[in-house]
DNA sequence: AGTCAAACCTGGGCGC
DNA sequence: TGCGCCCAGGTTTGAC
C-alpha cells in the first residue's frame, strides 16, 4: 500500500538508476494501466525521450521527460516499479516494460491492475487524475501548523476521513492515518470541529513525525510493497496500531479496537486516544 | 458538504 | 487437499 513514505522511497531508489537514461522502447502487455491515451500513442510518444528527473507529489511519481512531457505514475495498492536486467524473466502481472539506453529495464508490475499511468504535457496536471487537486505536501518545509489550521478551517466530519482526503493533505493513506492518530492521542472518529489548539498541534507533530519515520525506515512492507530495487522497507516493525486489532496497546496494555471508519479498517486505543 | 457504498482486481486466509 | 467465501486497499463516482 504505497503511501507518501513508500512512494518517496521508490523515488529515491529509482533516481540514481533512471535519471539521464533514454527510453529506447516500450512493451505494453496490459494497456489498461495507461489512462489518458491508447497504448500505441503512448509507446510512440515515449520512444527516444530522456528521463531528466523524478519527483513526487503526494502518492504520485512524476518522471520529467525531454521535450516537455511528464510521465505520471500512481501505484495505488499493489503497483511496483522495478529495475531489472533484460535477461531476468518477467514476473506474473508485469504490465509495462520500458527499455533503457543503459541496457536495463524499468518494469511496471501490479497484481490488482489498479495502478494509473498518464502521459501529459508538463504542467497540464489536470489531465493526470487527481494530481492537480492535491492538498499541501505534509513534509515540505512550508507545511506549518498554520497551514494545517487553514485546511482544517470550516470543515466538519471524522478526523480519519480528513486525513485520508488527498485534497486536504497529500500522501496519507490507511496505515499512516492510524499511526498518526495514535501518536496524536486522537480517535479516528473524533470530529474535526471539536478539536482544540493543543490537539491540532499534536496532530501536526504526529503527521510530520510518522511520515518522516516512514521515509527513514524506507516504507512499510506489509504485502507487496518494495522499492525500485525490489527491497522491502522496515517500518512494519515499528507500527503501533495498524493491523494490531485485539492486541494490547503498546503504551497502556488495553486491547486495541478494530472498527470501520470512513469505510476503512481502523485500529485505535480506546484509552490513549480521545 | 459530508457520508456511504459500489466499482475496479486478485491473492491470501478462513472455515468446512 | 480443495473449494467457496470474504476481505484488503486508493481513488473516483454516484446517490442520498
């Protein structure tokens, strides 16, 4: 389940291997992943382009290409971008293969076929799914308590739904939402409009801390997630609540409660979170 | 504006 | 061992 820390880790693992590489051919094995054009146009447009740089916005990866286009990739739940040698056999669920000038390949693998790929003119982000509507980048330097206060203003509803809404804050998914709420001592179903200033400050600190930790430990490898070299992260070893429903809270020993909030499996501590 | 459910897709875990 | 069933999850879409 790639969220901000996982996508950031994929980006960092791909950068040294891909920046400056030229795309010399593309095999489309499953065209459904390409969302804004047909596979023939996609392949034709990409051939001979150079990958100038790779960046991240929320859970989206942006490959800035020569001649002013950007390849936008969203991994959704099970998508993987992997660097492989030509001779390595293709694993099942390999949907796209980019042949690189250096001799290696970039492969897009996705068991559930939920991943999204767009090829757009750089800057035309409105043509790349939800990319143009993303809220602020929570690990950016300019994401301050005031910015959080601004996006919370006049909003109502459950705190977890807010954290998961990419239009409010970019990059938080189900795992980090639960971890953030536990650290902040706030219940997932807590209503935004009832938060006081110290609680908003705690929420701010938890957002920054948990996402930073996630990046530091190179992401959470619960099911499929690996970086561009196929390496797992280790944040799953540090999870406090996610996937621990019914087990004792690591702070107070109370059994953690599993529920559904905002349509998502959710775990929280009834004693530590209010 | 918020809330909820359905849809997309497949593999893993469960009970029998 | 094998079958059927349900669940997980990010995001969009549509209904209320």
